[in-house]
């Protein structure tokens, strides 16, 4: 039986980075506001555990995005499919990522994809041209995490 998984990405501002990646991948930011409200009302968490972002309550230091066609839990907002979870950590990024995301463009659409990602806050770092093997851009998200636009 195949296992479920999610990719967890350390961040300085989980909510903001989730917004970037949701727009970049055309995913949805998970909405845990119903669960947050229930936990607050029951006294299981205090207001210090909560952050207001995008007009809704979410858990401080955590945010996730999910594929819009995948199933999810309606109470918690947690996706049961393709999902990225961002978690705030105290230390900053210091070296190159050992794992990264590749975003694929449609045929002939690499420059349009790279320009759209720049408009969302990404930075082009290096153009890679492998001739017949392919052409892509190494880019960085707003917190400096490397990814490729191919």
C-alpha cells in the first residue's frame, strides 16, 4: 500500500510563503479557521497560538497549500493529497536546498512562467541550457529557497 506524504518546508513566515506557493502552483491555501475556532472556544489553545492572515484565523507559524482537485477534511482544511506544509523555524536558510520543486510550463511557455513567478516575488538566479536535454531557470522564492522553472 502506498504511503501518504507532504513536503514540509522550513520558513521565516509560513503564511506569506504559503501565499506565494499557492499562487505559483495554482494551489489553494488551506483554511483551518473552523478548527482554530473550535479549539479556541474549547480552551485547547490560546490566542497566542493564532494568527490572522488573509481575513481568517490560522495557526501561528504554520500554513499549507493543497491541490484544488484533491480531497480534504472540511473541518480542519487539511488536504489528503498533493500538499506543501510551511513551518516557521528560528534559524534562517544558510546553504543550497538539498530538495527542491520543479514547476513545469506548457510547451514554449517557459519565459511566460518565469515572468509570472517573478511577478509573485520570485527571483531568477541562473539560466540553464542543456541544448537538446532542455532549458530551464533556477529561481528563488521570496525567502531564498531554490526551485526550477522548466
